[in-house]
C-alpha cells in the first residue's frame, strides 16, 4: 500500500515534465540571432563568372543556321557553381572581321532565369547567331566578353575564346 502513493507521485512528475510550455520553442537566442546573415548577405553570391569550356558551335535544328552556344558559369566564394540574379551581358566578337553580336538578359526575372538555366551543365546557356562574316573554319575562334551586374556596386566580368572544332562532323 505504501508503494501506491510513490507510484502516483512518479506519474504526476512525468506528466508535468512532458507538458509543453507556453514559450515558443522556435525562438532564437541572442547569439543565434547575431549569427544570422543580414539583408545584404548572400552566402552563395557569385564571386566570379567564367565562359565554360563546353561552349560550342551548333546548327539550329529548325533551319540549320550556324549558331554559337555560350555557357556562363557563376562561381561562389568556394568556387562552387551557383545560380544568380542580375543583368547578364554578352559580346561575341570575330577578331578577323571586327563584327560582333551582343546579348542582354535580366536574370532577376524568374522566368528568364529558369529559361536560361541549363540544369545538366549548371550554367546559363545563351544561344546567339554568329557575327556577320564569321565562318567556322580550322583555327577560327570568337572572343567572348561577359559581364554580370549583381547590383549597382558590383560587376563581375570575364573574357575568353570559343574555338571552332578542328574536325567537323
């Protein structure tokens, strides 16, 4: 009989210990709050862009028009591929004829960002017509300049070349 009050007291303690409190369990402490990024902080913000070596010269499927596909890769502080927002500008120039083709898109527009993002290569794919007078021959190449305006104070730039294949299929 003396055991019964002890067992009852034990169960009361367990029940009280398991009840939730009225305080919000998701609330952060002051030190956790201080560790959060501020509005201006974006941990995967691109720190550089490159013209990916996968860029090449396809024929447009509909009308067999020669094109150049430029793959732009955004890399974060750890050199990991990341998506971006901002205004992307490309200039593709034929150094032989001094003709060029330009392109601009706003990656801040969600539909444009989705349309230009190639999930296989993890790059932005831009298909452009060849500059006037350019012929993809052995040793021919195009100079590519790309800029990405992340905001009014930050501009990422890169320059590279896209070479014609040595052997045409």
